[in-house]
């Protein structure tokens, strides 16, 4: 939908404007725009044509990797950025993972309450889906937090601005604008931005995000049986 395309591009345009006005530079922010363009313009077309069946989520993961991760890696290679500029590093890995598991408890409980209120139905195939969804969480963490929070922070040196553009992008990719959908996106996005800010390592955010997709679903089933 056109309004979603605009919303998904707004964070990059905000950063480009910030760079031109405040820093007299725009190249890093233009690179961020280029990283998000393939997902913005081709996501709906590709996802609507995925093969159906039990393994649809594996095709979903592959498509998301191509759209969310691959363009960024190409830009990183061409522009000679460091992977650590996006939180992809082994430095402070232990702190990142510890924070991730702490955050996982909070996000799992939050999401489980929302899922149970929404009446999500248990499926015996959810464990099969959990595998590709776990790895797909890295695609989203790379874009939402690695690029539009951590890389933005390194260039703008503004924690507030980096947090705002990251959250705008996260909400833009979760367009069900209801209170039920906004609460878990806000809670998870805020905590994972904090994780990346403190640890400068994306892997804890990925693991926390990936496991939350399963743990919240399991907890929701337990809540519905109480």
C-alpha cells in the first residue's frame, strides 16, 4: 500500500535531512536508504507469490534474507564499512546475550498476554515454523536495530534520533495499528535498542527476538488454559 511505502522510507529521509542540515553530509544516510529500498518496493510482490505448504516459512525466511539482509551487505562491501558498525561483532558478546535473555523474559510475557487475548490457536506445526522464524529474526534485527539504530547512532551521535527512526521503521513493518499490536512492538523495540546501545553487539538482540517468537506462543497457550 502506498502509505506504507512512504512510512517505511520516512526514517531514511529524516536522517538524510538531518545530515544535510546539521552535519553537511548525507552519504551514510543515503546508503541506509539504498539498503531499505528493495524490501520497501518488492516485499509485497514477492511474499504474495511464495510457494504454499508446510515449508512456506522457509521460503519466507529466504525471501526476507534477500530483501532485508543482502542489500545491506552489498552496500557495506561497496562502501567499505565495518560489520561492527552495524553491531555484527564478537566483541561484548557475553553481555549482549545476557541482556538478550533478560529481555526475552519481558517480551515473552508481554507478547504471550497479547496473543492469549487475541485468541491465537495452537498449531502442532509451530515448532517447524519456529526454525525459519528464529533465523529470520536476524534479518529484522539487522535492519531495524543494526542499520536504523546502531549505524544511525554512530553517524548522528544522537541517541534520541536513532531511537525514533528505528521505532518508526519497526512500526512501519508491523502495520496492524491496534493497541494490541503496538504494545509488543514498542516494548521489544525499546528494549532491543537499549541492548544494542549497551553492548554494541547485535547477536543478543537476534537471539532474544528469535526465541521470543516461540516462547511467547507457548506461554500464550498456557495462559489460555488457566
